[in-house]
C-alpha cells in the first residue's frame, strides 16, 4: 500500500515538473497582466505621473458606464462584431464546402484563398484605404462610375465607413474559417452519408441533418475565436478610419487606446479593458451555454435521423 502511494506521488510529481515551465510562462504572459490590470483599474493612475496613484475604488467603472462616448463605442463594437463574425464564417464555410469537392489543384486554391489572412493587417488596411475606398481614385468608385453611379465618400460618412471596415474584416478573416472547416469536412466519416442516400435523403437533408451536427464543435470553436478577435480588433480600424468620422467606427479597443495613450488615463483605460473582457466573457458563456443546452435537449428527445420529418 505504501509503495503504491509512493509511486502515485512520484507520477504526479513528474507531471507537475513537466507542466511547471509552461504554467509559469502562462502565468507571466496571461494571468499576471490580467490581475495587474484589474488591480490598477481601482486607481486614479495617470501616464504623466506613473509613480503616483490614488485608490478610488469603483469610480473608473462608474465613470465608464455613465460616459456616452464609451456606451457608443460598445454599440459600435457589437454592431461591427455581429456584422463581421457571422458573414466571415458563412463565407468561409461555403468556400470550404466547394473546396472539399475539388479533386485537382486543391493545395494551390487553398494557398491563394489564405493570402488575405497571411498579410499584415496594417498593410491590408492601407491598401484598401488607398486603392479601394478612396473617394477619387478608388477602384470601387471607378467601377460604379462606369455604370453611371456616383460613389460615396466611403470613409468620410458614418454608415459607409462602418460598412467599409466590416467588408474589409470579412475579407481578411474568412480564410481562417475556411481553413478550420475545410479540414473538419475532410475528416467526416462517409458511412452516415451513404446510409442517408440509400434511405432517400436529399443533399439538402444530408447537409442539415448530418454535416451541420457533425461540424458543431468546429463551428463553435471558429465562432468563439472569431467573436473574440472581432471584439478586440484594433489595427485595421485604426489604420482605416482612426475611429472616425466622429465616433462612427470607434470600437471599444480604440476608445481604450485613446484614453490610455492620448488622454494618459491609465487607471481608467484598465477599467475599460476589464469591462471589455467581462462583456466578451458573458457573450462567450451565453453562446456555449445555449449550444450545450440545445445538444442536451436533442439527446433527451431521441428519435431517428429523420424523426421530425416523418
């Protein structure tokens, strides 16, 4: 008995020893900055006097939630995230379905479709700003002029500026959804599809009843990563519009940056970052909770593959 306990202890100690370096790095890189940001969010801390700070409790959070500019940035962020995440996943999924049917040249086509994601966001933002969305020399307005349409000043008007950054973000990030979902599609087992075809299922029924349920985990994974990336997006929007015109495209990340690096309100900026983290955590929790609730409901109902259509 004593020997078995000693062997178990040695095994656990070996596991901890191997994991310790990675856990230490994870704590230094991830957890310590979060803890320090939360701690500093309770202080009136200015970049002009870094060595001086005053504890003010929840005042930074109260100020943020009562500031119209911050509430507006939250609204813009939610609008931008909703307008970018779902279309980019839908486009990536559609192209993944097409690419999964390709027999020859798949590697070349895949590599070409991944180019937007491999480019530096700053380069992408500057390129689209100059060559596509410029009011006088942009390609989009030139094409519109060929059919007698006067193109708008894309980045000088609020609605069109939001539309422009959404379109650009979809173009940049759809390859990620394509890459993950195409790999998941290639690993789906063939027997369920063959059995469904024998039972008389149409391609549309196979897609909704077999493909989508089997891809539920990859789809959730892609959606959560995309929503977190869009929610924290900074570089593309900063290069394209710098939050303008006015505050039309000022995301929460941009507002936090301006408060910390331009207004020198580091304590307030930390509070904004914590609020953004909490909001994003709530969104992800609700999504995961809803998906697992639906999965549990489907299991409890039981029935065959086509039970609800009979």
